[in-house]
C-alpha cells in the first residue's frame, strides 16, 4: 500500500497558509543582495548576451527574486553557471560601488532604465524585471540620507566579507576573479552525488538554501517551504539534506514559532530520518498553530485551513498506526473522515479508507467487508482485494471503473498508484507479461502534475515499485546487465537515506540471493540473509531456510519453516504459506518421504487455486508431478505436468522453465519404459523427445550459469544416448558432465532427490 506521507507532502504547502509577516521581521526591499540582483538585471538589459545564455538567465530571475537572500559568492556562482560574461560584469559593477564612494551607488540607481519608458527591454513596467525595478526604485527613493548611508555600508560589508583575505582584510577584484572556489560555501556539505546537473537552473538555488540566515520575508518563507515540500514529494535527492533543512526550519521558527507550515515541513523532514518522536512532536505543533491561526477559516473549503487540517489528521493517524496506538489512530482517522466528508474530498476519503483497512488488519479484525467497498472506490485497495481471493476479471473491472474517475479528474497520484498496484497484482497472479506491460506504461506516462522547480514527478513510491518489479522480471530471465542498469538508476534517484530506498535495497538483495543460489554459491548467499532480514523479517527467515536446506542442514531448516508457517498463518500471508509448504515437501523428499509430501502439496495447490495464484499453482504442480514420478507413476505425473507446462513456459522464470523441461524429459523417459542401464524395450519416439527436451533445458540453465543443474542434464543425456546406442553423443555428454563435476568439486546429489 502506498505511503500516505508520500501523497500528502505538498498539500498544506499548496494553500495560502496564515503567516504573520510582522513577527518575521520583514527586511526592507533594498538590501545588498537585492542590489546585486538589480545589477544583474541592469547588465542583462545593457549588454549583448547569446540567446541560450539569455534563456537561462531569464529562468533564473524569478527564483533569485523570490528566494532567500544569498551570499555574494553563491549569487555570483549561480550567475556564472548561466553566463560567465554577465557574472564578470556584475562583479565589476559591485566592485565599483563597494570600493568607490556613496555617489557611485547613487549613480548606479540613477542610470537604471525607467520601467515606464523601456518598451523594448526586459525592464518594461509589466514584466517581472520591470516590477522588481519599480519596487526597488520606490523603496530606495523613500530612504532618508542616514538610511542610504547605512545601506551603502551594508553593501560594502556584503562585498568585502566574501572576498577579503583572512590575513590582510583587503578585497580586490584580482583576488575575486582568481579563485571562485572560495565563494562556494557549500563545498563541504554537498557531495557529488547530490549535485544536480548544471544545466538545471534550480541547482544554484538548491545550494544557496543551505544557509539562509536571519529573518525571512513572508514571500521568501513561503517560497522556501513550498520548494522544499515539493522536492521532498517528487525528488528527495534534490531537496536539502535532513540536517541542513532542520537547521533552516529551526532558524525560521525562532523568528515565528507560530508558523504552522514550517512545523509541517519539520514533520516531513523528521519522517525522512525515521525520527518518530520529533515527527509526532512537529505534527502536534502543526495542529495547534493551524487551529489557532485558522479559526476564521471554514473546514469545508477546497483549499486552505480545512484541507490542511484533514490531511494533518490523516498523517497523525498513520503515525499512531506505526506506534501500534490503534485507539488513537482510529480517533484521528474518524476526524479526518468527518472533515473530508464535509468538504466532499474524495481523494482524502480514499486515503482514509486505505488506512482504515490497514488499521483493521493490524488489530487482527476481519476487514473483508471493508475491502469489498474499498476496491470499488480507490486504486489503493487493489492489492488487498486480490489477497482476499478475488478473480482477476472482477478485480480488474473494479479497477477500471476507478481509473476512469481518476483520469476524468486528472488525479495523477492515484493513477500512478493504480498502475503500480496493477503491476503487483499481475505478478502475484503469475502473469509476468502483463506485469511488464503495466510497469512500462507507468514509467512512460507523462505526469499530469505541473512541473515546478524543474522537477518531474517521477520519484514517488509508485515509480520505485514499478522499477523494482522491472528489475526482478529481468533477473528472472537472466538479463543481469539490464538489472544492473535499473538498480543503478534506482540508487541515483533514491539514495540510501531517502524514504523509498528500502524498496530497491530489498529488491537488490533478493536478486543477488537468487543468483547465488542458482549458481550453487551457497556460502555467498548466506551473508545476504542477515541483510534481507533487516529489511523484511519474513523474507529473511524463508531464505535462511533455503540456504540451510541447500547446505544439507535439514533439521534446522525444518524448524525455521515450521515457525515461519505459524507466523504467516497468523498474518494471513498466503503466498509465503504456499512457499513454506513447498520447501517442507522438498525436505521430505530428502528422506525419501514422497508419500508424506503429497498431503502438503495438495493443500498448497488448493490454497493457490483458491487465491488464483497461477505461478505458485504451477510450481506446486511441478512438485506434485515430481513426487508422482518418484512414487512410480510417471504416466500420471506426465498428465499432471501438462497442466503446468504451458503457463510456466509463457510467464515463468528461466529457472522454472529449465526445471519444468528437465522434469518433463524424465517423465517421458520413464513413461516410455526406458531403462537408463540399457536394459528393456522402449519407445524410441519418446526417447527422441526426451533428448530434445533435455537440450532445451540445458539452454535455459546455461543462461543462468546454473552448473549443478547442467551437470544433472548432461548425466541424463549421457545415459539416454548410451541406451539408444549413440556412442559419440553419449561420450560428448559424459565429457561435459566430467568437466563440470571437476569444476564444482562437490558430490552431485541424487537426481531423484531434487526437482
């Protein structure tokens, strides 16, 4: 189920939160930084700039005006990345004023183009540049002489504090131009991986926000919060580091403790680092400030106070769910549902219902009725509905109806979640082709959300889930080079400290584990069990049992599987229950208890069919066919096997395809009455089919570098060719078997004991 925090990151920030500007200590319009921006605008209108450079500078104007004040080093670096020539001209202009006299600053203001007459330039009165110049000129003309003198002294301090040498305290233009690295105050805080491409114009602003000292104006505070909230939602890698953002929020709240939106962003930032105490503390502060500042608002408004309040209540409920405080979570959910119903907010109601379902599951209550209603209302309930055993066509019909509403109302987040959940459903049903199609559809879908701050909405949990599915699907087909590229992209988009990193970490570990197990490198797979257990205890226990079974530590593996089955039955994890039953049956094979394994396999098959899990049902049928083969009824085994071979070849992993074909060949040979010792009569046609089937199985095992399975295939091929009197082919297969046997340096387990 998608995290509600991911889908709510920007909601309060989209509203015009109540900000008491007087307690922020709003700075005057004319500041040294604003003069630097004004110098940039003047040089843009006075000098010749190439079209690409002008385009980059034009995109930079609004963030520079609306964002927090930058240090001079950060400002010049920002401009230099867009246009070095203009940056140098701005340096000269500031140098003339700061190292000159007061009249030089007066002269600069007198030479600015008049917004009312500059019809053919960027400074026209209705343009962004013109409006800014008008504000600056009006504010400057209202200053008294003493205020102008203070402004000039502050400009000198602003200039010299960044370019003065520590030894002599003097600043000069040569030193300023010689080494720009001294201007970068963020070089010790940003890593290479966190820097955005210089072609993206929001890079300098991202770096500059690491240090926003002093009080901010209302617009600066709103811009800072909106930007950071948007980045946390859509691309956490481009947002400030948690420690840096915490410092900025503390600085902001120091000047205005009642700023509700700052407390909410503090809550989101705390959730990034899993600081549960501080996140709950900040969320409660947000409640208090929002109620106090929004008493004049209405709870049924589409925007503003009511929207913020209901989403805050929903986030509070999710926090209590994490703590296991079910009663408090239920109360918070009821409050969020009440406010959402009053405002007719269907999106919020769907989020509430999804958390209500989760809460009922956590409490151990029967949520089947809730699931029946929920699956018709929200894409969030596709996966829970599927785990209740709904057929694919009924579930997809319900999903189609909700998708129509989502597309009609352009609910981008719900569309993405729906596609991600559909991908998961098809994989659970064992339809890898359909899962691949849904994942590709999501990854190639253009976002319906407006693109702000140069960030596409492709860093949500839904995209992470789709990419993880894509990596696992490629790994199942042995395409490990493509898997590496997908995982590398995930690592870049979702660094280890980000909230969705656990998804790709677990995916990566599972792929490595399966690869080592397929290649017979059990000692390399064993250390991965601990890492998997840290991310998912159930998956870790299951894989620990797999390793122990491969290392012939059957008693330990059996004990773990029994504990795991009890746990999964309590949590109603159907898929894992079936896998545990299959692994337990394999342990019975090792002691030749084939008749003992039959009841377990029949129970697993009934469970898989009840929940329409085709992949697990096919796997169970393979186990049943193998058991019947070992019990001496190969004809019955071959009949059962025909039911599973088609879906395995169509949707199964390469390993499953190879195992299925190897088992088919053995059943064909046994059903034909063939004796591998060369005695008895046999159907030559079936023998030829068996040879072809073994060749195809060998091709699949070769793709996975599964040498132990290849050794089994070559052994059977050598015996079969020998029985057919084909000496040369028999010798060739025997030689391949001998080479692999020497390379593996481990005794081959009896073919009759392994599927």
